[in-house]
């Protein structure tokens, strides 16, 4: 089955795995998905991730039996791309969440992109 929007598919799989209280999930791998998983690990939203050939496995993180990720939102979609400048990068949930951007310097977290003064395509928001 061909997936039209792989980022949205990844976010949906993470959301569904959290709701089912799974410890780990496996999905098709790509460099973009691995970069997003790396940001989620750096920010403490997941325990670990590993790329194994064509598969990306993500170990989900829970605190007191509740998922650390309470919400995921895909902002820029294939039908409507959303681009922001470095000054217009949104603060998610008043700074409690993160935004992930695709910039000329690679896939970056919103605060890092703001610090480097680069804008780009606003891929998703996570809180």
C-alpha cells in the first residue's frame, strides 16, 4: 500500500500506539522519519529509536502509566504547505510543546531554528 503523506502516517501510528499502551512500534523507515524520531528522543518524548534496514522502531515513553506525548498535529500537508520565517515560528502550548521544521539546515526543532535564525516548512507540532 502506498502512503501519500509519510509524516502524517508516522504521527498517526505513534498516536495509535500510545492509545493502545504499546511499548514499541515499527514502521517503514526513511531519513525524514529518522530525523523526526531523533528530535523526539532529544526532547525526551520517546525512549529510543533504531533504523534497521527498511524498518524504524521507536520505543515509547510513559510516565505513571500515561503517555508523555499528549498530542500530535500535522501542520504542513501535501495539499497545503505552511512555511514560516524564523520570527514566526510558533510556540506550541505556550512553550510546553515543540514544533518541528524542515529548514535549509535540515530537520530542526522550533527553538533551535529560532536560535539559528532560519525558517522553513512547519512539519508538525507535538505536546
